[in-house]
């Protein structure tokens, strides 16, 4: 009897985590954008910042035209 309850509880837990989990949609990067870097004080840095710290986003455009680019930063928890 206890074994059946444990199986039921495990199945219910599995269903609840898969039914309500977040899905991350991956978007393929454009072909012409390469070498994306985050810079602070003219040095490459890891993408870990405290709230309010400034940084510069730098990248290479292989097409070389003067296009306007926009980006957004998404905060994610583990």
C-alpha cells in the first residue's frame, strides 16, 4: 500500500514540474553578428553585474553597413 502511494506521489510531482515549468525559446542568432562582448573600463568582463553597474555591449557586424540595432537584457534565476 505504501509503495503504491510513493509511486502516485512521484507521478504527481513529475506532472506538476513538467506542467508548470518555464520553457526557454532559443532564437537563432543572425549570421552577420559575431564576437559579442561585454566591456567595462575597456576590458572584457563576465556577464555578472550588480544592479546599477554600467557596461558596454560590443559586437562585430560582418555586413559593415550602418544599421540600427536594438537589444534587451533578460534577468534569469537558476
